[in-house]
C-alpha cells in the first residue's frame, strides 16, 4: 500500500513538473494578460500568436478586444473583420464589431452587426 501511495505521489509530482516546463503559447499568454487587464501586453502576445497561426480567428478576436481596451478602435475593427472573415459564424466578433461601430458614430451599421450576433447566438444555441 505504501508503494502505491509513493508511486502516485511521485507521478503527480512528475506531471506537475512537466506542466511547468511546457512552453506556453503566445495565445495562452495573451489570454492571461487579458484576464489580468494588461491590455498592452495582451496586444503584443496576440500579434505574435497571429504570426504563428494566421488563421486563428480567436487570436484576431482577442487582439480586437485588446485594441478596444486601449481605445484603438479602428485597429479593433480590422481585427474583428478578420476574425469574421475566418469564422463568420462566431457571434462574439459580430457583437464587438457592432459595439465599436456604434462608439465611432456608425449606429445603423453597428446595430446590424449586433443583430447578426444575436441571430448567430440563437442559431448556435439550436445546435446544442
């Protein structure tokens, strides 16, 4: 019994060490920075994530959010448009795009994007 417990304990320690040594991706670091409200750092790591994975719509989406949080609205729109181009069925990018457009005084266009976001949410909820 002691050998089993010792084996399990050593296995747990080994798994923990491997996780600590694993290189984190730029996208993972970006997400941590966003979570910690470190938006300038998040921008940097999202940009690096896009270089590594140019078709990662999430990287563009969260880069857009980073730009919104640092009041770079035009850049944010470019990112949300790219995220939508890669994955047009992702409602969150449509919603953020709509909000940014409204901030920039483009109310009608913003409302259309927000409506599209709500339609996609309903459609996606129906798939579950």
